[in-house]
C-alpha cells in the first residue's frame, strides 16, 4: 500500500512537471502583413523565448482560422512553434 502511494505521488509530480514544461510562452508582436491565400503572416515580434530567437520581423505560417483573426497593424500575443519544420503561429490571444 505504501508503494502504491509513493507511485501515485511520483506520477502526480511528473504530470505537473510535464505540464509546466509544455506551457507555451506568449510573445508580443505587431502584424505587419497578412497573406491569407498563402497561409502566412508577417509579424514584428519580441524575443521568442521558447524558440531561442531574438526580436525581429519574420514570416510565420498559420491556419485559416488564426489568420482570419489577424489584421495588419494589430497588436497581438501569440505562441509560435516549429510544425513540420515551418515556424507556425499555434496560439493567439
């Protein structure tokens, strides 16, 4: 019974640690250009902490629903990640 409690506690700690490690960091940016047809958006952004990239202007991929929520000049907070090798906006506040 004691071993079962220790195993459950260890599993709980592991789950919390993994969820914290997987928590994405939102980055502030300004939408410079939206290319809905190509599925791309150009963003002037602060440092991308999770990707270890400095602040710069760059093009990201995004799905249609995400792009539909963006407009040129809009201030955003977003999460970017590599999806199939392409930098992609994966979440938008």
